[in-house]
C-alpha cells in the first residue's frame, strides 16, 4: 500500500463519519450532535427544518471529503483540494444559513 492510498483511505473514512453524522442530524433530528449554543434558540416548530438544513450541510462536507479521497487515490494530485474546498464551502454556508435563520429569538 502506498502512502497516497493510505491518505485516501483515511480521508474516505473521515468522510463516511461526516456523512453518517449528517444523516443522524437530518433524518433522526439528533440536534444534540451540535454544540448547544448552535441550537439553544431554535424553536420547537423550527427544529425539523433546522436539522434538515444543518444535516445536509454536514453531508456536503462529507461528500467533498469523499470526492477528495477518490481523486487522491486515482490521480495522486493536489487538484483534489478543489473538491474539498467546494464541499466545505457549500456545507459551511448551509450551516451558517441555518444558524442565522433559525437560532434567533
């Protein structure tokens, strides 16, 4: 096994963790996976939509990591950083949007 393959496997496993946590947040509404100050002002009526948007944001980060791992394994190129950056930017924007919109009183 080459070093690059090991890196790709490590990033891929991390990606699966992010995707799993995102699914728990979105589908099971496990809002407590986030730190309490991220959801302490979310009203009970907005909890479902907050979890949906936040969960999808975490999943986007995981997908960006997964695509990065695949590109690293195939090409051994730093171009894979673009996939990570896009996934992270979309995921972070989604998390910020959910926090700004629903974590207010």
